[in-house]
């Protein structure tokens, strides 16, 4: 292959042939045999020259083609890389654009449904304690002296404060507390769609249901108590209204035993009367102030806690209490507590904020304690 690729070797061959042919001429006359050999070698030399030229031309053109191929491959790779870069950039732009779009989208908060008190403009009333509840009443349980009042005659939804009357009817009936009751589909909340850990089919005693209804404001428990009352739910609700009338609660009406309906309504004055009556039942005092309770439901143990955080506070001496909330009623709280040596009944309705009703109770307590200290100082100075 080296001979064919190098013209010097081809020229050398031609010179050798020429030299050989010259010697043949000097030695003997040309014969026909030698003439044939001459033609053969001449053809061979010519063929070798042509082949050498062809291969040399091909070899010379091969690097050029390879470079073109490499250039083409490089360009293709570059184009591919450029395409990837463009795609990546496009994707990046899309992501950024999408991100910017997401950032640009402002999710409008669904406004909370106004309470009846807000619609009535009760929050516009000011008070010296700057309470967040639009309705408030503080009364001495023994003397019935009103220490503080704010819109105390306003009739508003009372939410789960209803359960205090539910408990009063159940305890006054002296029904067997160990009787087992099964939660049914009828006890599921269709009014507000509230959830419950008491599944349909769960079986608990009447005493356990009463405990959960008063301590943790369990709606299915409260409804089951009314549903299984002798005579059924209509009889139970009728007894609730009859008991309210007997207590002189003229501003009060009930349509069901849980408080989920905004048609369950009352005033601060009436609710103070209910608290005083419920306080006379030891069972209600015990269950409403219970910090927590475990119940066995099938193969599960459920832990329930009190909805009023003040019962865990050792600085409070609470005799009976109940919390409540639905959007129409706002945050509500009623309780009896000893403050500065006095048994006080406190009612807070339509409070703004989850913990504002508790903060209002703290404000009232500090106010009563400061008044008591001032009165004690005045008596000491007078004596």
C-alpha cells in the first residue's frame, strides 16, 4: 500500500523497466516474446501509476471529508445543545411565568359570616372594660346584684350554651346513666356539617354522652340524649322550652338540643338565670368543669378535653361553665366562679376572636378584684 501511495516508488519501477529494456536491446535482437513482456510491463506500470494516483487523490480528500463530518457533527451537536438550551430556557421561562402568575394571583379570603350581634350593630357599644363581647353580664349569684352589664337584654343565638339546658333536662329526669345508647344517622349534623369522632353505630352510656356533651360540646352526644329521651326529640325540645318558661326565661326559645341552629336564642339575663338553676345540680357542676375524659368506643380509646381553657387554670375557681360557637352567635361563654370571695355569674355573648371570651373573663375578674381591694382600703381608712 505504501508503494501505491508514493509516486517515487512508481517512478523507480518505471526506471528499472526502462533500464531492463535497454539492456535487452544491447544483448540480442528484440524477439516477439520480449515485445510481449514489454507490453505487459508497460501496461502494469501504467496501471500502477493510475491506481496510485487514484488512491493518493482519495487519501488527500479523506481528511477533508472527515473534517467536514466532524464539523457537521459538531454543528449538529451545537444545534442540539442550542435546541436543548432553548427548550430549557423556554421551560425556565414557562416556570418563571407560571410562578409569577401564581404570585400575581391573589386568593381572596372568604369573609366570615357576620354574627347577629354584628348585624344589629351591638359591637358599636363601648364599655369601661373594653370587652370584645358585644353582650356581657356579671351578677352576684347570692344577692342578684348586677355588677356589670352590656346589651344584656339583646336576644341572640346562643350556640352550644344550649347544652346546659339539655343537661338540666336529662339530670332532672333522673334517667339511668348507665343505659347504653347507640349513635344513629339521625344524630349526624345536617345543620352545619360539623364533624364528630363518635361514628354512627358507636355505643356509649347516657352518662358518657352527657359528659361529652357538657365538657367537650359533642354535638352527636347531645342530639342522641334528646333523641332517646322518653317520648323522642319533640318531647325533649318541648321540655326544654317549658323549663325555660318555668324559670322566667322569657327571651329564650329552643328548637333542638345541640345549639347548631341559630334559632336557639336567649338573652344574657335569661342565661344568668339558667346558670343559677344548673348550678344546683351537682352532676352538671362536675361534668362541665371536668378537664378531660377518656371513653372506650369499640376497640378505640378516645380522649376528650374541656372546651374552656380556664378550667385548667388553678387561679380560677369555677363552679359551672359552658362554651359555645356558631358564626351567627360568635364566641360565647357562661360560667359561675368565685372572684374576690364572691360567687359571680358571668355571661359573654358574641365575642370577636377565638380566645377573646376568655380574655373578657380575665378582664372582669381583675376589675372585680380591684374593686374589692379598693372597697377594703376604703373601709380600713374609715375605721
